[in-house]
C-alpha cells in the first residue's frame, strides 16, 4: 500500500472511528458472541491477493465490533477503566506512521527523550519523588516482574553474573497479600523465587490492607528459619477492593531487612494527580519502584504503563546487554531504555502519552478523575442507605464493592445464613445486568463469597449513567432475589 | 477530545503521514540530533490547558522527525529492517480506535480469535508444523524469556509451584552460541539460570553456525559434572551474520537430554514464506518453540512478534493465573492469551497483522522478500569481485557482511597485518557513510574485528538504492583508506 492509497483509506478509517465512538452508547456493552464465532467468520488462510480496503473495513464493522466488549461505553463498569482517549489514539497513529524503531538512543533519539520528558511530566503531576526516573513498559505485570528481578539481583549481589538463583543457599522470600493483583504471584514465580517462598501477609478485616504487624512477624519467622527476605510488593489500590497497603509503615520494616519495596499503583497512580488523593502514596519516597498504568483510568490508549525506579543504575546493571552492533559514540551520555526492561525493540509509546497530555491538558483530566470519585461516593451512599444492600469495602478510589443481601439469606445483623444461596443470587443478578447490554459489572470473590465490583471511570460515564446503573442493579437483584 | 475534534485532527494527521512517507527519501537517514537536543526543546512540565492540534502536529514535524533515524528510508541498511507497512498502520489505528481490552477471552473475544486466526495464517504461510499454536508478543526478547521459563519449569517438574529455582540441587544449563542475539543470554540470566550455567557452544569458522559435535561434547561434560541440560536456543539467522544453526542436528541431541529447543527466527521467519528458503527451518518440527518478528522484514508495524509453541498446555501451566474477577463461564472452551506470556492486559495487536496481510496480500509480500534476497546476492557479487573488498560470511538472507581491506593493512593472502589500523579504517568510513545522510549501515564485531553489516530490506529499497549504496561505500572507503 502506497502513501496515496493510505491517504484515502486513512480518511475512511478516521471517519469510521469518529462515527463508532459517537454511537458506542447505542451498542451493547458486553460482546455478543460465543466461543469460536468470530474465528468461524474468517477464512482459514491468508489472502494471496490484496483485498480492497472497503472489504476490510466492512469486516471491522460486522465481525470485530460485535466481538468486543465495549470498554469505551458509558455503561462499562467492569474490571478497571481502560480508557482510550482520542488524543492518545492520534499519538499512537503518529508513532505507527513514523515507523521509528527504539533499540538504542541512536536509533531514535526522540523516542528516548520524549519518553524521558513525559515520564518526568507524569512524575511531577503525581508528585512522586523528584529523583525517580521512569520508563514506559507494556503493563504493570512486566513492571512487577522487572522489579522482582531487580530485587532478586540486589539480594544476591548480582548472582545472575554467576550461578544465578541456582547458586543461592538460603531461599529468598517475597511478601505481598492475597489481595494483590494476580500478576504479583505470577512475577514472583517467573522470577524463580517459587511459590513456597511467597508470603501472603494477613490483611486488616475491614480495609483489606496489609497489616504491618503481620508483615513484621512473617519477616521475623523467615529470618529465624534461615530465609532471606528480598522484596515486598505493596498494593496501592488492589483490584478486588482498591485497598491501600500502608507503604509508610512497610518501608521501615523493609529497610531493616534491606528488602526491595515495589508499589503496585497500576490503577491508583492516576489519582495522584489530585492533591486531595496524595495520601494514597504516603511513604512512597522510601520505595524502590512503582508501577502505574496511564492506560487505565488516565486514558492513554493501551499499552502504556510507567515503571518508576529510585536507582536506575541498579536496574540497568541487571538488564543491560551491549552487543557490538548496538554500540555508539554517545553511550554513557544518553539513556538506553533497552536496558530498563525485557524487550530490545521498542515502539514509540511516549507519543501517545505526549499527545494525550497536550490535547486534553492536565486540568481536564483532573476534572474527570474528580467526577469519577464523586460518582463512586454517590453510588456508595445510595447503596449504604438502601435496605438489603451493602458496601463491602472502603471506597478509596472509584470502585464500589457491593452486594445485595436479601432477608432470609442474610440476617438482620449481617450474618450470612446461606452462603450458597447468596452466591447464586449474586452471580445470577450480575449475569442479568451484563446480559442486558446496558452495563457491565464484575463479580469478584471477597473473603470467599461473591461480591460485585462496580468500577466507575470510563471516559464518557457521567452521573446519569451511574444513576441508570443503580436502577438497573436494584431491578436485577430485586426481581430475581426477593 | 470528542469524536468531531478527533475527526478533524485525524484527517490532518493522515495527510501528514501520507506526505511524510512520500518525502522520506529526501530526509537524511540518520537522526540529526545530539544527546539532549530533543528533550531541550520540550517544556519541563505537562500543559495544564489543552493545546490546539496544530501545535502538536508542528512539533511532530520540527522536533520529532529530525530526532529519529528514518527506518522507512530506501537508504536504511542498518540493524535489521523494521518495516511499518501502511496497511498495518491502519490496522493498528483501528485497534486504538476500538479501544478494546484484551485480558480474558470474554473481555474481547475478537481480539483473541483474530489473533488465533492470523497466527494460523502465518504458520501456514511459513509451513511451520500444523500442530503448533501461536501468540503475539511484543518482541523476540520476551519470546525467548518465555521459552526459557517454560524450559526451566519442564526441567524442574514445575518447581515454580514449590521452591522455585532456589530449591534445585543440580544446576540447570542452557546452550547457545556467541552469535546468538543479545536477548538470549539476557533471557537466560533473567530466568535465573545464571551466567555460569550458560554455555556458548563453538561455531563453524566459515558459517558461524553452531557445531553439533561441540554441542554434544558440552552436553556430555556438563552431565558428567552433575549438571542438567535444560534448553538450547538455536538461531536461524543470527544478527551478526544471519548464520543458521543446524536445527535438524540439534534436535536429536536435545531430545536425548529432554531439553527444550527454542528457535530464534526473529528475522528469518519471514523468509519461510518462500518455498526456496524453507531449508532454513529444516528440523524445526522437533523444536518446542519458535519466535518470529513480523515487525521486522515482513513489515507489520512494531510491536508484533509471534511465539509458536508445540505444547501450549505446558506454557499455560507455567504462566496461568485465575483470580476470581477474571473467571467466566466459557473458561476451558476458549484460548486465554493472558496465560501465554507475561502481560495480562493486551492490545489488539492482531488487527495490524490482519490488515497488513489482507491489504498487501501474500504474493506482494513474497515478491518483495525475493527482491531483497536478489539485491543482497547482487551486492555480495559486486563486493566479492572488487579488489580490496571481501564478503565475510555466507549470505543466507538479505544481509551482507563485508569489509574493505586495503593493501598494506591486509596482505595479499587475506592476513590482517595491522588489526588496529583495519578497525580504525572500517569505523571511519562507516561513520562517513552514516554522516552523509544518504544511507545507514551498522558496524559489528566479527571474531574480534570490526565488520560492516549491510542489511537490505526496507520496504522502499529497490536495486537502484543498493547500487547507489555500493558506490557510496567504495567512495567512502576509498577516499579515506587508500
């Protein structure tokens, strides 16, 4: 495809996207297909001859759109927001159009330096420590893995350059809670620590946050048993309930054992743009690394995750390679992001963040975040003040964890009389909400019983959409369960 | 930014990209900026207010374009091709516009199923084993890391679920060559094996390919010393010289020790579209995994790397997590790509591959690959038949490794009389070629002495561009060195 064909097709696609975004509210939120249905509509082999653009665009419309859950829908309250702001879409298009290749600084100086600048912009907006440096990764899963690899190498004195983890005599241990994101235990086992050396520290029964006293006891017991604490992963905003582990109390304990502190703020990082929310990050200046996904609530289109580190030199020592074909005269004067993570070849991801921040501006983004926080507080108030309904966890951010607890299944004092019936009721009314196409919410196990996460924060979601959702929840739960 | 502002700005950006692609041949290939120059042009803080699109576009033109090396230039012969075909750029724009979120199948069934379909299309085009299944990763570095993690867990019987690599008594060893890509040793140390347990098997002095007899000896010695061979990474098309390790001879040895065989065909995978090049993959049906980057020579815009595995169940067992908020009624009937790699949240990368293959068609792609192979053979012939010039490695693909060896520095029989002088000469004329802006080539150490890699295969590079390059090389080397 040459530039002129691209121009014509590109204009068509831009119009298609603008129209699509405008009509999303009319689409069902949840994907409307069963397993294999999309694949069944596609030919089994690649085309030998070029197809006209119109045919591809028609398939985008008829095959792909019904086959995706509409994350950009005002009725999307599932998982966490994953906003794809249109300014960032343009930035990502610019990156593709340029076709730049980030391997070394030399291969694309602007790719490196715009990334340094936007990472610094976001650090400053969130008031993270001034000495920290950031790098864009694909997601917080990779960020956590990179952090736990860096932690491992600090604990072993760069054992990777010798016998690796295989040569260590006393096992290294990692600490987090059961409420940490699934990527945390995954990172720990992929980094080689082993499930047996991963400690799930007890949480507070009301806030679901890590208990520092329980962490202290676990550390003492492990050290007494000859193990070596290597890292603690503190969640600032867990996926289940947006619980906030007390970083300020975790840091001194970690320091005592020379442990790495990684802060998983994948979702909550965006809230740090608001001065009134900076309590979330209390104590973070004592941490070693923090992951934050602008591709969630902030709204930079996937994939765009920031990993900040306090000591980039250590990270580079763990991650660097220097084959002759990648050396240049400026090595040492520039940042080589290939040595800040796993991939060598990197996309110009900074452009989407740069476009997004410039085309929206920080004030507009802050106003939207505040709108979502207020909507969550409003919903929580409705739920709390309605008989038979309960908010199950502190509403620290924009997610409300709730349950409808009908009389007969739950007693007047809140005791669960029949757990199976309550679970069946919850899953049933959630299914009916999701099947309606008007909204999407996520069931989630909380302390062994199904709860419902209503995660507010899709870019187009206004108060009226939350009001509609609340009616829908009551209707679905009421008509089925009482 | 709303849909209508996006529409207007999007049309401007599409026109800008079409114009930019058309004028790339007039731009200098190598980025024209020094360290810090791009960053110095950007404000230190994010804007509080939205900026007009025109200002952002103006910066794209004046700050970013001079700050990137023009990988899409007909004079780009550096590293390896990293083509960003305009059809794939449209596919990637569609992905951003949709704003879909790949976490589970449920979150975007089409994201999963289009990925399965295009991975199968490419498998079939390359005639890889019919039972293999593919997944899109960000790059071959991640692919290799995932493979070496899978290898580790096979060797330890899923030790990750117990004490991890820390609980193993006899060290696991990994085998590759010094010519393997830098991501291979990086993956081995990140996976925890340790540098001491990574073996660089001797290569053939002419082909630079792994010597199976040397592998056999290394395996015997390690087993005799109580070590446990876990994986071998065979390179099909090394970065330095496009050497091809003999997979067909490596596989039986690996099988004898129950080792994992990972094939790094990041660059060469694309050549498998050509029946006459399928000898590259001889024996690959006995391997366990293979990484191939469509974002290189094939031309699907970064980042798009395929990892094929023979046993997806094993990979899933190593990588899977199943938190309650990601469970659904269809688990078990569908592919959950979150369990095929490190990241949870995944972009709809399959769309760019789907658009690319449909908008170009396989025949056009094959013709371009054949053009590049013929151009490399042509250049190698010119070099070989010109006194003072030498081709230093077999031209297996589209890369010619060459050197100008002036009399007095190299004897008539090819012996290097003064290695320092030869290195200085090589680096000097390469610098002058690159500084000219007309072409970019990469110096690379070959057996301790600097050589020059001319990697042909940018999408717009025609024979006349290679002819111009050959004149330029002779002029640069001749005027400086003789």
